[in-house]
């Protein structure tokens, strides 16, 4: 009875110890598993992304040519104004006094001119009778001309004073909306060295433009008339459209990065777009609908050296078992020579020896063995690539896109992908 009791205790302990060592021995064992990508049909487009700032097509800065104190402001932000509408008025007291002073100067100059002309006419009669010398008459002629010049100068000063008085009344040069107001009643403005901006008026906010900075590496693919798609942060669920109208030739260099300004026209009938918004712009370079696509990671996949060697040995054996007619046909297709039967696949797998529009896809056949297909590629959007031509693969087939590891736990993992469909030709 004591022995049986000890057995009841020792047997579970031995089982636990044995299980632990089996777990330790199996832990870390892993076999290579594949990650697959399917060939699908879909739409593809190639775009260039950049950012820009929204602004009205026509914007006018309204300023003042005279200095003074703002007496009255008649408009505010977002007010719609008409051409010629009164916006603000400066204090006109000093300007009116300047006009009166200029008028007085004109009257004085006219009086002096009449006096000079009267003196000249009286002495001209004496000169005609021989009672006055030529030198004496000349001084009267000079006096008349000098007074005429003085009168012209006074008249110009009067016109300048009147025009300055008119400039004290600020009117809108265009019809539009006031988007900026930089003055208030009682503020003093000085126009001595530069014209101060009092208001900024946008002519038509139903039409906007985006000034987009595009890198020099991408500017060659952007042309006038190209379609544009853009978004703004204020309406993240809405996509706006536009058209490229101009590519400005003036480059901008910031931190050794050269960019060019692209002007994009956009409609704004709903007045959702506001000046100054940041737009995330996508220039649509190329579009294709209903084409065969594959993930780019599948085109970048490369088997290990051992897998490549096994693949080449298998293909070599398959070639040796072909009839002579098929061997000659394959040699002719591959360019002839001894490499057509032994090294043709290896030469195809060298990326540097293939054209840029050629790629390779790896997949598993019905026996779970690696196979490789040379395909002709088209446009790409950075994630997927168009398959223009391939012989043995079709829509729905799965190709290898990467390699992962999974614990075997002494159980062999089936390398054949779930839902495998043999491509045509097998």
C-alpha cells in the first residue's frame, strides 16, 4: 500500500518533468512560413502630394496717400461693398486750410501778374516813341514772365491741396468683401514714407486659388490644365477639386531645397473655403481603371540562396525531361546558347539585367513548391503596381509577399496557402 501511494505521487511529477523538457526542446524550433498577396483588379492612380495656401483670385489693398487722423470708419470685417462706396474719412480740417492757403496764393500771383503786365504795356508805349532804352524794357518783360511762372506754381499747389482733400475720403476701388480692417476711429496714419494699408478687399470669394510649393523633382510632371484633388482641415470628410492654371518659373530655395509655385484654380460656390486655409493637394498624374494589381511587397520578395538553388535544380531537371522540340523552342525564346537550359532563370532573377518594366513574382504550385513568374509592370501608386502582362498568373491567384516564422511544436505546417488555386497551365 505504501508503494502504491508513492507511485500516485511520483507518476504526475515525472509527467510534468517530461512535458517541461519536451516543451523546452521544441521551443525555439520554427519553420519558415509565407505571407501572401492576391492579384486583384481595381483602379490605380499616380499622384504627387504637396501643401498650399488658399487665397482669393483678386485682392486689393486699400490705403491712403495723405497723413492724418481717422475721423470715421463706415465698414467692418466681412462687409460686402460696392465700387466707389465710402469706407472711411480722415480729419479734413488741416487739408481744407491748405486749400484756402493755396487759393490765396493763386489770387496773389494773379494780382502780381496783372501789375507786371500793366507796367510792361505802359513802358512799351514809351519804347515805341523812342523815349525808353532797350535794357529798361527788357526788365519789364522779365517781370511779366516771372509772374506768369509764379501763377502756374500757385495753381499747381492749389490743385495738389484739393486732391489731398479728396484723398481724405477713402472709397472702395472694387466690389467685393472686406477681409481685413487695420484702422479704427481716432487712429493716426502716416503716409510720409510708405502707403499704409487700411483695408483689404477680396473681389470674388466664389473663385479661389491655391499657391502650392512643389519640389523640383516633381515639377516636370505638372502641366497647366491638370486635375487636382485637395482637402482642408476644416472639412476633413469633403474632397474639393481644382485645375492647374499656371506653373511660375520663379524658384524658391529654402535650406537647399528648391521649390516652384503652382497656381491651382478652385471653385467655391458654397463659400466653404476661406482665405488662408492650408490645403493638402494631390496632383493627379495618371489614372487607370479595372487593371490587374499586385502589392509592391510581392515584387520585392526574394527567396533565400538555398531556395533559389533548389528552384534552379528543379527547373533544370524539368528542362532535361522536355522533348527536343520544346527544348529548341525554349532555347530560341530565351536567346539560344547553353544558358537557355541551365542559367536562364537565374539570369532572369537578376534585377539589374531586367528592364525597368519587368518584375518577378514568386508563388507556390499545387505541390507546395516555389515557382517564379516574370511579369511586365506598369504604373504604381507606391503601394500597388499594375501587372500589364503575365503568362501563368491570373486574377485571384496568391503570390508570396514576405516571410514570417511560426513555432512548429513538432507539427509540420502546411506550406500551401489556404484557398490555393493553381494558375492556368499546371
